[in-house]
């Protein structure tokens, strides 16, 4: 083979993701050979479950989607935006190896993936968890799939607490199962004249360790109907303990609903054991499938088409997913990939 021919061959291999740009590692993935890499998460998690939906749906169109099971957390969008290879494997302490296994060998750069809509919007603008990053304005939406999330505040019935104002009035040293850095937790406590510091000073504490799932008086936690390790606490404590579910004050709801990705909603009757009325709260929505602006239009079109034509795959996951033609094509102001836009316009979902 001549030097010129060899050079052309190397460029071709690199263009379809078979050879690593930096390390020289040979990959066996890439959009061009219909083996794209999907950035997902553990099989119990929303982004992991979405990865399984995408893999099954795209199989009908000749794609063999390869899944990264640890392209998760805040790094999810960075991995896609920068076309990174999957990170090295580390055992996830929250789930079994079967639920978050090592990735298959030879995975090349991640082509597309799934994340929460607020992560995609924040990464696109370089804010929130990405305030130290440059805006990842090469990110593009393919599909926004509905996946409702509620914020729940409840007290063990045995405490007699039916309103958080009682905590300050009686100066109880309460144990709160919550993330002490969560903005919602801080705002709700502040409404009642409380804080993490004042609760600690009174002999209580605010924490979210596994032990806190048993040793608590009040729980303040956001989550979906999900087996995800960060959310299954709601199922666990509602089954183990009798709870008094508390309303979130309207002024607090009004503060958060100024954010276009948060809404005023209700915890529905029967969602958790002991919920016997609609409870006003803050809700969120959206697990997105997204990519970069440099992937072929034909690929984004195929993903959008597969997700639509095989919506039935959404109902057979461990998540509460659903498809809505009115908003599948939009999320905040992140641009829709032109290939996906062509599909949604063709179907009449968007003008």
C-alpha cells in the first residue's frame, strides 16, 4: 500500500470512529458503521432505562447501539459535548455490578445520550453545575420524553408533626432526611424560619445517608416513580413508616416556578403509601435524548423516527416514561437537531 493510500485509509478509519485520535486505540464503534455509542447510566436509572429504549427502538433500523453505563451524573453532557470516550470503570456503591456493569471493550467516542432536561439546558448555557465550563452550545436536542418528578415533604406520623411551623414553635431537635445543600430544602426551611444550622444547633441534623432512611423524623426529597438509587428512598420509607405528607407553602412554590423548567403540581392520590389527597408541590419533567451539532442529519432523523414509531418500548421500562407530540421536540432554548426537526415537521408535530 502506498503512503498516500495508507493515509487515506487512516483518515477513513478515524472518521467512522475505529481508531482513537489520541491513544491509537482501535475502536469498533461509530455512526458510520451503525454502532453508535449512547451515554447512559445504571439499568435502574432513568438515563440507563432510556438507553435500553433507544437501543431496542433503533435495532429496527439496522443500528446496534452500544451503551456506556457510567456516562452519568453531571459529566453526562460533557462526555457527549466533547465526544469523549467512556470514563474508566468504577464500581457504583449504590447498585450491583449487574445493574451498572463495566462497558464493553472498544467503545469509541460517545455520539449521543440521555440526561435530565435541566442538565442539558444548564450545560448548553454554562450555568448551574456547569458554571465553570464554557457553554456547550454544540449540544442539540433529539427528543424530550416525559418523566415526571415530584418534591415530597413528609413526617413520621408518630412525631405528630403536621406542619413544619411546629418544629420552630416547639424547638424540637428533629432529624431530617434531606440533602443539606439542596436549594428546595433550604427555601422550604427558610419559609418557616428554620435553617440547617438552626436545626443542628437545636440538637437535630439534616443528612441523606443510608442510615438516615431509618433514623429520621422528617423527609424532604425529590424523585420520580423510579427504582433509581437516588430516588427509591421515597418508596422505601413510605412502605416502612406511616407518614404525614405536608403541603409545600404556595410562596415557596411560586419562587421555584419562576424557573421555566419547574411547575406547580400535585402529588397524586396513591402515588406513595398514605397519600390520600392531592398535595401541592413543585414538579419537574423531562428525560432528554440529545447529541451534538456535528452528527449527520440522517442519524438524528433515524433516532427521532425510532423513538416515535416504537413508543411502546417506553411503557416496558422501570421508569414512568411517556411520549407527547406537543413537546417531544423542544426543551428550553436548546436547538433541535436539524435531522430531528425534519422528522417532526414531516409528521406535523411542529410547524
